[in-house]
C-alpha cells in the first residue's frame, strides 16, 4: 500500500499547489494561446488529411531544437528553423498525397536520428534533453513567452487571411482551382503556417506528442458535429482545455507534462466518439419518423 501511494503521489499531489501555480504563470498563458492556435490549425489539418505531415514536421523541429540546445543558442529559433525546413520540403515536393507521404516517411527517421545525435552530444542538464521530447511545465520564461505570442499572432493573421480560400481548396480543390483559387500556392503556404504551430507546440508538449493537440481536437469535434463553424469552436475549446488542464494537473505530480495533456485530449476524443455513435441512430430514427 505504501508503494502504491508513493506511486500515485508522483502522478497527483496537490500539496503546496498555490505556491506552485505562481511558478507556471507563463506556461499557462502560453498553453491558452497554443490551445487557440492549435485548435484552429487542427481543423485544417484534419480537413486536408495531414496528420502524418504534423508528425514529420515535428521530427525535424525536434532536430532543430536539439541542434540549438547543443550550440547554446535560442531553442525556439532552432525549432522554428527545423519546422520550416520540413514544411518547405513537404509543401514543395509533396504535391500528391502519395509523394507527400513518401517524403514524410523519409524525413521522420532522419529528423529523429539527428535530434538523438545532438542530444547525445549535449552535456548539459538532462531535463533540457527530456523536455524537448515530452515537454516541460516550467520551461517558458518571459522572453520565450514573448516569442510564442509573436509567432501566435503571425499564425492567427495568416489563418484569418487564408481561411476561406484554404477551406474551399481543402473541400473541393478541383472546383476551387476552376474558380481561380491558387490551390498550388495555398498548399506550401499552409505548410509554413503548420510548421510555425508545430514549433510552438514542441515547447510545451514535446516533439513526440504534438499530434495530441494539433490533430485530436478537430478529430473529436468532427465526431459530434458537421457544422464547419461549430467544429472550429469545439476544436479550440478541446485544445485549450487539454493544454491548460494538462498544465494544471501536471503541477500536482513529478511527471512530464505530456501524459496529462495527451490523456485529457484522448478522453475528449473517446467521449465525442461515443456521443457521435449514440446520436447516429437517433438521427436515422428522426429521418424515418
């Protein structure tokens, strides 16, 4: 019984919670902003069928962050460079789904291998190494928060400008192209926006589990509604709740932040899937009535 209690203390222990809460103020703000951005981008990722691309970008973003850590320069800048390189390669070379998946399949092990190499050469704190993979709850200082807010603003402005043509091109690219929408230009543009979002996400969630906030929120929302507007709203709510809720729960344990965020995100998806399955027969019965 003592061993079990000790084990659960590592997962949830809310003693001195108020004092700890003050230490992660920047992380909570960053998490809330990331939830909004990730929730929006998640809708386009799922609509354009790009979850695999998210994983590919995250691996090179991890390699860039690890290289920056080894070189002693800004980790966020390294993460952004890695993400943008991956986004440009995937967007420029992967015009067709099969080509895109092949490129991602090549980039993923290469990026992960580079990242592991850089971390093996790094002789600093092991927490810094581990944080790049699984996130760190107190890793966001004031300069990093400012950088994340600037990146978020860029992503939000870009999405606001491109949302309608991007949505049209995602739903029906042939008709969109026939009506003059620059479909070929929108694809690499969106990949760059996605790259910036992934680079932001790695600072909190870590490289291995970015999918939980860039893909899962919209996947859950699409299970309970077919309305584009409501899908966006629910996706943002789900992503924000997962990130901020995960940070608040992680305060009560000594584990990395990512298990809390990914668990909340997964539970939301399961609940939405069950709700969607329950509503399906109800809709069919209403149509036949």
